[in-house]
């Protein structure tokens, strides 16, 4: 009988340790994925912001293209969909550009990024239509 109690105690301890390690590792991987997405999302926003001031200089277009292509790898399906809609609207060959439509599409993209980053369903509640402000190169 004592052998059975010891065996059950040992099995319980092993299972508890295994489950604890599994969930700790899973949480660590989720955290690292979120940090990577956050880094890529902020890099993209910075590239969009820089393109406002530089009037689409070649170096700025390249940085924007690199940032966008990285989002294709890490973004959720909703982020990628909204990114492609935004890209199709702002690409140089696009026609009928309006600031209002640009801001609407950019807001939708940022909302999908926020939804991807934050598990809180209310993270976009009352989120206004936004526009980015570029920064001058002299301040970098």
C-alpha cells in the first residue's frame, strides 16, 4: 500500500512539473511573438510616417516596402488583408486618392494591428479615425 501511495505521489509530481513547464513555455512564446509583432508594427508605422515628409524618396519607399513585407510574415490574416487594401490605395499607380479615404484605411489597419496585439476585445472601442504626422529629417 505504501508503494502505491509513493508511486501516485511521484506521478502527480511529475505531471504537475510537466504541465507547469508546458504552460510557462507557451506563455513565453506568446510573449515573444507579441513583442516581435509590436516591433514590426511600430517599424511600419514609422516608415509610413517618414514617407509623409520625404514625399516618397527612394530610401523612404525602400524602408516602407521592407516594413510592409515583414508584416506579411508576422501579421494576422486581418492585418495582412487591411495592409493590402491600404497598400493598393496608396501605391503610386493608384488613382482617386483622398486624405479622408487614406485616413479611414490607415485607421482600419491600425485597429487590426491593435486587435492582433491586445487580447482585450474593447481595445478599439471608441478608437477615432486617425492620421499620422511625419517627422522632419533634421530631428532624427
